[in-house]
C-alpha cells in the first residue's frame, strides 16, 4: 500500500481490557493512524468490528479453530485474516511505528520481541515479558534502537516522574497497591475466597486474570520485578505501599529527600495515552481529580503473611537468571488451577513457591544464558512442574 505519512500502529490483544481502551483512544482520532494489525482471541465479533472500523490491514485470532468464523465476519471487507501464534508473530514483524503489547501472559513475549526487532516503539502493558525475560527485552530494544514505553499504571507514573532527572539521584521507587478485592478480609477467611469474589476489583476494571492477581498480590509481585528490569534499579530500592484509593500510582524518592508522586483517576487510558503521544502530552478523556472531594489518601505497609507473593518476588530477584520465567509460568498455571476450581485462593502462592523450590537446584536450567530458547525452556519446565503440583494438590 502507498505510504500515507500517518502513524502506523498495531494492537496485540486488541479485544482485551487494555486493548479496548487503546482502540477507544485510536477511534477518537482514527484519521491520524494507519492500523496495521489487530489481534484477539475468541471474541471474533469485537475483533472484526474494530478491524473494519479502524480499517486494519490484518486481523488475527490466536485460535486456529476460530479462523473460519473470522473469515466470515470479515468477508468482503478487504481486511486480511489469519490465525495462530505464528501469524501473530509474523504480524509483529510488519513495519510499524507504535505497537501496543496487551496480550495477557508469557504469550505476549514473542510478539513484543519481534516488534522491537522491527524498530517499532513498544507500548508495554504485558508485564509478564519483563518478568520472564527482562534482560533479553531490554537488550533487544537497545540493539535495535527501539523505544519501550511502560503502560502499567505504576510504571508509567514512575517513567513520568523521572523525566529530566538523573537516575543516579533516584534513591527509591515506591509502587502502590490497592490491596485488591480482599484487602479488608481477615487472614483466616482468605483461604475460602471464591472465584467470583476474587474477580471483582474495588477500583480498576481489568481483565479477569490481572484482577485475581491483584487480590493475591501476585500482580504487585510481577510489578516489583517489572520495576527492577525496566528502570534497572536494585531490589532494595523498590518498595510497595498499600493505598486503598488507587489515586497515587507511584512515587519516586530522590537523594535530596524529594518525593514525587503521580496522581490520577484509575483509568488506564491515561497511561496508554501517555505512551501513545510520548514525548508530548495531549488531551486525554480521563476524569480530572478533585482532591478536595477525595479529601483523604491512606497508605499502609503490606503484610507479607497475607501476601506471600511479595516475599516470593524478592526471592526471585535475589536468585536471578531464569527464575523469573519459572515464577511467571508457575503463577499462570496456579491461576489456571484456581480459575478451574482445582486449588484454593491461598494455595496459589504455595504452589508457586514449591515450583521454585523444585527447580532452583537445576542450575543448567535456571542459570543458562538469557536466550529466547532458554527462556522458553524455563517457562515450559515451570509449567510442567506446576501442573503436576496442581494435579496432586489435596487441599
Ligand atoms: P484481557 O484478558 O482483558 O485481554 C487479553 C488479550 O490477550 C485479549 O485480546 C486476548 O484475546 C488475548 N490473549 C489471551 N491469551 C492469548 C494467547 N495465548 N495468545 C494470544 N492472545 C491472547 O487482559 P488485560 O487486562 O487487558 O491485560 C493485558 C496485559 O496488560 C496483561 O499483561 C496485564 O497484566 C497488563 N495490564 C493490564 C491492566 C488492565 O487495566 N487491564 C493494567 C496494567 C497492566
Ligand atoms: Mg499496575
């Protein structure tokens, strides 16, 4: 097709919560963009509608068995269709200026890497890629002179807080946590938490998996590791603070005692929009906070007995190597087990810890070089061990 001078963008995971917030921003100014690829899962109707509305070049479902349905939905539209992980990976190599990485889980790793290799700016919502293969992602960006922009609200907040600053002057980074669905539950009751209860977030409207991860604090555990990898700070410079209102997203502490806080409504379109327009700021359709009405902001230290995930994140960072890949993989399987009703809410952390314990002596796996093949092997091994533990769980 003819070059139009418009910004070429793709959205991986377009049908999800982050994907739809991204589509919303693009739709408001669609003349400014050439949409290259949109990818989704089983929600074919949504994927097809957005592909037509945004005149995407290609629409891809992750599932081969849904290809015919997607073909039917887009028949005569001029939108190319495809299915499967290889098609998603191929689409990530197409020339593009800005790519949203919003697939959930380690499945987001490969398309993100391919986009960086193709010199696109990567708006990274998929925190799992940094947890699984942080050094590989950062090295790939560096080697290809590609930019990564954080989309996780806390990391976008930190990123905004260090503009123009010298990283040597940064003493600490504090990311906040709402505490999730169970922050006010007594500890004894947590073991009985149901799927429905864990799937309701008090402040944010997100995909089911990250919502449950917020209740267990695994989301914050992933984010602590994400902070270490993205900002290249040491683990002891990273703190977590429970903040029930979710209005302060992160704080950066400097060596002169200054603490810069980022505040905003809990609406992911802020962080997505910041990454879309960076390095400029543009008007975004998010609520403006009235702090006189908010009146009160609360903070407290997280309780690690309630949230073993935070302790595990520290152990993962200390162990280094490919431990992050095992950790994330085990967490994904534990979460699958909880969603399927095979294990209880508090069993998830135990299962992840047992997986790490079983594999931490496997030096040739954990301390192999950080190549894509080795990352995928560690991910696979983490999944296998965790699946066995789910199957033999007798709680
Ligand atoms: P979601 O479940 O709402 O959407 C996930 C998207 O990925 C969907 O389009 C789905 O079809 C696709 N997908 C799922 N599995 C796939 C696979 N195996 N292969 C290809 N595509 C697949 O998730 P979400 O809440 O939008 O989160 C997306 C990512 O952004 C996650 O990494 C999450 O941690 C991160 N994130 C989300 C939020 C939020 O507010 N939702 C905030 C910060 C970070
Ligand atoms: Mg976050």
